């Protein structure tokens, strides 16, 4: 079945342009596509591969070496000058979110290495993507160790495998394209910065356009080949335009005036580092080639800035990407030597700059969100202060959950603490343990040569201890007592800091709130920490304190998550002053609810009580939960360090 035609996708001119520019100049650094589910992100990316020119590769080379400039370190080489070659279509290689590291970078055949003394390297997905496209759907869900692998390959243009004393390296230059739904969590800053361009996509609210999208999709499903044939000429024309722009690219000049504009724009938006300037310059050159010009103009710089800068303005995970159109125009004008540059009439296809622009990002301070909540005694939501570096709280014991940075766990990466046989939990082969397992059986196996006779049952793998990500479930008291004396601002600041810490440690987060007469799941467990911050920001206070209902709702959520994600261990953070005022037996019910959680879940009680007269109810709740009691003022990491130093100096005195 033929793929969906590229030119048949309705709308999304920014995404179309970004993909085309990355195809013209792979040095731009690829594209990150951000958008809600069901917006045809993956459809357009997969259709792009059919537009790219074919590549010449050396015959029988598994690493797609260019016959003109073969990789001198190619594991299948060296390739002699004039080696037989053939032309094949450009590849689109998809990297699954759950792929193992060996599948991505390749693996060594340990049995052959020991028995025959040869390096039998099996290429991975990075080798397959060389000189093509590497596509990661839901890239924000990618495991950390795979992210690190991609970062290394994208930065160096090579993939290297260093294992068991054997080193294998091969070229891995590819255009990295990722799609993601921001509701499911953001990318690590390092990987975010590696993407050259970013595009925000959303489904159209125009009924006519939506009708056309559905009509085309149904027609494609009914007759894929016939539908693709209708757009074959348009796709072929677009492919020819891309190839023409690629040929023109080396001839495009970047004058000093345009370079000064780029520097002025990047400085105006206060982006970190120099990568933004370089990517913007490369994108402007690619856009000029796409428009059929041999010199970069102001319009090229404007288009490049709109695509290359929005995701580089984020200062923390809670900032929204985007750039100010007014600020962009002002920066371009400030860098103009004498007057506006020549007008751009657009290139073939979709070369004109996108209309409109991104909304300016909110600074998060000063705006009071429109909070939800139940009627009756509600107080206006209070904004949080500036987040600080929070203490690291851990789940007790050793787990086997998803790789992260919070609690101890048996993982695929980390320090080696032992060995295990094949099939128990496969990972990195352990050479010495494998040799020891095979050595006693060499005579019975009739060994005659220099190498060992190794059987599959001899293989041993390293058992490694690292860190895992956890489910951090916040159970927040939103009753009227929490809103007194601006206490909620301090509480929100502490919780926001813990959310930032959860983002950095690759945790899943959830939010339960309780007030008035009941509790509710304000945010189901998700890796989208910024979604939790948004819900927290709009949290209103008021009413009585149904502490028991809040704990019971937290227990219910944890039971469900234990079924959905059994390996991810939970950490419960109860944020309250400990008062239970909903009903005559509120205190007793709260103790009973705490008893259900005690011993089963690692818990923390963040004590929000303030003032001179304190009842100490949160400390009692912590005792019933078997939880650590932490006053809200001691959540900050530097506060804990100061307290430790004070105790040490006191003992010394």
C-alpha cells in the first residue's frame, strides 16, 4: 500500500515548510513537531521520505557508505576507490519509544567474539538511518539512555559502541524528526536544543477544512493506490523543486548584513549559547535556496527565526514556547543597515513565511489564573512564588521501574553490582563471567582451537544498579485554613519546586485535592509536569477539611496505577496542616485512612501549619502514615544543608 501523499495533507504550512527546509539542508538539524493528538503529524512526516532524492551507496555495505567519500572507519570497509555501487531511495527509519539500546546502536555477537576471535557487529537503527531520516514518534517519552545515545550521534555524526574491550564506530548522519504531544510531558532541554526547528500544530476549527480532511482520508482508505495516483504529479513536482534547491544551496551567500540581523535577533530573545545563531543562519540559507535566490534576505531571516527560536526561549519546563512578533520585527529593524531588504515573492510550493505568529510566552508571575473549585466560600487563587531547588525524597528499597533519577533500582545503566544468567534480565553482556561459566566445560565440548567453545547457557549479563523514576502523587489540602495569611502562596511555591524536581528526575506526577465535603483527582498520573503546575496554579481554596476523603482518594489512585504501571513505585506527598474538620468523626476517619496507606506506600507529610500557636496535627498524621514529617520551610535543599551544618557545629561545640 502506497503511503499517504505529502501534497494531499491539508493545511499546516509551517510544518510543510520546516520539513522541506530540513530536507534541503540536513545541517539545519531536523524538526520537532509539537501538537495535540490526531493532527496528522506522523502522516506528513512519513510522506516526506517519498520526496527525497535517492542516495548512492556501496554494494553490500550495511552502513550506506557514499562511494565517492566512503567512511574510512566503516566496519564493512575499507572500500576501495571505484567499488561497485547502486542507487536506492532515501530511508525513513522509525525509532520505537520502547526500543532497547542494542537495537538502536547495534550489538556485538559475544559468542563469535569468544569462539572465533572476530568482531561480528550487527548494525542498529542509527546505521540504517545514515544519510536518511530518523523519525521518533512521541519523542518526549523516549528513555533517558536512548536520549543520550541520540545526543551523541547527532552531535558527532558517528555512533560508537564500546563494550567488552571491543570498539566499533561508524558514520551516523541523519535528519532527526520527532513528534510529541505536550500534554504527555516535555523534552529534556539537551534534546530539545538539538532539534534545529520546531513547529506547533493544531487541528483547524474551520468546518470546511475539517470536512476536506475527512473526505481525503476516507478516499485514501478506500483506494490507497488510486488516491496516491491523483497526487503523484504534485509530489513529483515538489520533489524536483527540493532537488533543485539542494543543487542551488552551495551557491547561496550569507552577507554580513543578514548575519548581523541574525545575531541581533538571537541576542534580543536572549537565547542560550550560539547554536540558535548557527541554526538560524543555516535555515535562512536553505530558505533562500528554496525561493530560488543566491543571497539571503531579511525575509529569509524572518522565516528562519520563527522556526528556529521558539523552543530555545524556554527557561524552565513551565514556560510556554513562542516568540513575540513585535520583538522580532523590532530586532530586524535595529539590524537594518539603511532600509528594508528586497521583497520575497516566495519560493516553489510553500516558501512564503507563515502568517501571524506565536503568542508571547507568559512570564508566569503577576497573572492570577482562573481557578476552578466548588462554590461556597471560595477564595481567589493565589499565585506561586519563584521555584527553588528542592530536596530529593526517595522511595524506600530497590525497584525495577523506568530509568530516572530518584530512587535506587536495578536498571540497564549504572554501576555493576553482580551478574545474572541469560533470560533473567538481559542487558549488557559480562565478558569475564561468561568466560568463567564456559571454561570448565571446554574438555567435554571437545575444544581443539584457540577460541572458547561457548554455548548460549554460558552467557552472563551484568546486573546494574542505577536510579528509577517514580510516581509522585500530591495530595493537597485546599480547604479554607490553607488560604489564611497567604499560606497557600508558600505552599504552592514548595509544591511547584517539587514538581520541577520531579521533571528533572523523570517522574510521573498526579494531583489529588480535597476541600469542602470531598476530594477529587485534579490531574490523573502523567509525565506532563507542566500540566500539574498549571492545575496547581489555578487551585482555589475554601470550605472545610475532608482529610480522610483526600487520603482515601489518594489510595484509590495508587491502587489503579499499581495495575496500570506495576514497576513504577509511588511516592505520596500529603500537603496539609493536619486539621480534619469535615464531620463529627473527621479525625478518627482520617487516622483510619492513614492506617490503610501506612507500610504500603512511602509517604511524606509536608506540614503547612504556621504561626506561633501550632497544634502539631500534621506530625501526628505523619506518625499514623509511617511518613517523613517535613515542615514546608524545610523543603528547599539549601535549607536542609544549613540545618545539617548547624547540628554538626553544635555537636562540635
